[in-house]
């Protein structure tokens, strides 16, 4: 089989095929012989690999974004190799049937030298550390929600039907009743009266009936342990909140401007800053940012026909956070986002409408961070008024084509 040759655009580079226990590196370029070596993934071996590359004057290194295996190499190389490229594995697949570690590293090196690779966005170390904090905090919050669901499941198992009479089983009324049940107390009508919120739809007699069940010692023990776990998790979340606020204290102005956007609250804002950063020079336009985050349709066109353009995977954390913010923005009365959601949801479904609202939110965030400006609310009449104006202009032009002189005036 003939060897594929590409035009070389880089002077010296290295392609790496990385695994859990071994790294295979191929170097190539002007003034050096093409060579392939294998190294362990321990720090000492990676340091030897780095020194070898530095001695050869390697300026560019490319590797697949394989799990977390690229991170130890990146940590050792950072600050020593000018350009470290982490590349999407889908973009560098080799010919089937010829896959070996050596061949893969040579292929990656060949694509790198030809300028055919596109590096992934790897944020600075400070932002990566902030990501660790916000992502772990998100996991803790999810664990608290999971424990609340476990409590409801145990209560259902004990014939306690709180979820049938209360719409929010994590609200103030439900929490107080659950605390009484977990303490082994027999709920009475006076207890219901003392904790019942005035807006509860069900009567106190119905709530008392729902709280009457058979919680044995085992279920009370389980409920107690889950409550202790949740209390510990909430303390950890508060610690992470404080740590994240300390890290972001110098960016107070940018965060305040982001929080002016409907649906963007403090935690959502902190999560987004950790994922996309505050430096928008990496994303020249809002379209670049939305594409990277997976919040816009992809391109799938053949023979002039546009096929399914579903969104790509993008950044999972950004997508989750934006969808969460989109739910809040879609309920903000009198806003452009609420009108956009209500207009798209009946036609596209709520899930696709949320992606569209999240896309609009991300465009606003890019504008705020890239220009230093403030969010300006367009209002829920922006799109209808715009459509009305376009329709008037269209009908006016059509009449003018037929030879009529048109003057528009509104009736009183």
C-alpha cells in the first residue's frame, strides 16, 4: 500500500498515542530524523520524554483526548513545550486494519506536521482548578437531590403519602413534617396546623391522612442516616461556595453584569465562568462559542440538501447549566426569552425550545463578556413587532410592483 504524503507546514512536531501505562511518541521535522520511542506514564518517564522533545527543539505536540490519560502528560509538558494540542479522537482516525500504537503515533505526527489538526480549548491552570471546584459542587448538589428522593421513597414504603398532598416535597412544610416523622413522632392535627402553609391545596385532614403510616425502627434509622448525610453535604456545599467566591472575587464586575441576564443566578454564573472563562478572545464570535458548547445545530448537507443538523455533544457541563438557566429564563415574565420559549415549545417541543433559549442566553453572555457592556432587555413584544414590520414592508413592495403608490397609516 502506498504511503500518503502531505505538505509539511510546521518545522518540528511530535505525535503521541497515549494509554494508561504507555505513551508512544513519534518526532519528525526539519533537521531531525523521524524516530518513534515508547515511555511509561510515571512522572520520571514523562519528564524524560519532555527533555527528549526539548532537546530536539519540538514546538508542537499533538495527542488524542483519551479520558484523563492526557492530563499527566499535559501537566509535565506545560510551560516547556510552546504548543500542546489535545485533539478530538474523531478527527484523527487511521485507516482500519492498520492500527498499532506506532502507526497511530506516526499518523498523528503526520497530520500535525501538515496542519490538518484542530486543537481543543484547554483553559489556563487557574480556570481548570475553578472547574474542579464547580463541577464537584454540582455533584454534591445532585447528591442532596438524590437523597431527598430516597427519603420520599422510604416514606412511600412506609405508607406515608406526602408526595400525594404536597407538590414540593423539599419545601418548608414537607421538610418539617419529614423531620417529625424521622424523629419517630406520631403526627397529630395540631402538628399539621403548626407547619401547614396557607397556600397548600389539600386540607389539614387530608395531610394528616397522608402522614399516617407504618414507619418501623428500620425505616426511621435509614431516614436518620440519610438526613445526617444531607446535613454533611450541605456543609460541604457551603464550604465550596465560599472557596469559589474567593477565587472569583477579582472578577466581581463581570459576574454582576452576567447576573443581569434573566435566568443567570450566582451559582449558574459561577459554573459558566468556570467552563467558558472570562477571556472571549478564544471565541472570536458568539457563533464560535455556541458551536463549542454544543448549543447550536450542526452542518449536515449533501447534494444541496440539508439533512438532520442535530446539536453536537459539546461541553456537557455548559449544556446542563444553560438548560437549567433556560428553564428559569423561560418563566421570567415580560422577557424576550419567555416569548421565545412560548413561541417554539408548541411547534418544536419543550426540549428543543430550551436549547434555543440556552443558545440565546449564551450569545448574550458572549456579548457581555467580550464588549464589557450590560444586558438590555428586548421585551416579549420584540419578535412580534419585528415580524409585523417585515410583513408591512413586504406587502408594500408587492403593491408597488403592481404600480400602486402606497402610504401607510393606522386607523384611530
